[in-house]
């Protein structure tokens, strides 16, 4: 599966989101239906879609990432 990069603008350059590794790991856990919903949300909401604020990602992170 290809990495789905979320970038933030920093002047003329962009840099990966600090949690990109976790985003990639989370997306790899999605089943076909969840992945389709993710793509629809991202496509329809565009720049206003924030994976790091989604309930699914927050629940996954709470269960899978040690702080």
C-alpha cells in the first residue's frame, strides 16, 4: 500500500505531518469499507478533513500508540 502523505505548508516548502508514521499504520488497518469511507471523506472535505481529529484514528491511537 502506498503511503498517503498529509502535508502542512511552511512558506514555500511543505513538510510531512509529525504523526505521518501513525497515519500510515492506521490506514493499513482499515477494512475495504472503512478505506472507501476514508477516501470519500478526504475527497469531499478536501483541506478541511483532518485524520488526526477523526474518531476512528483517535480510538486506534489510544489503543496502539504508547505515549
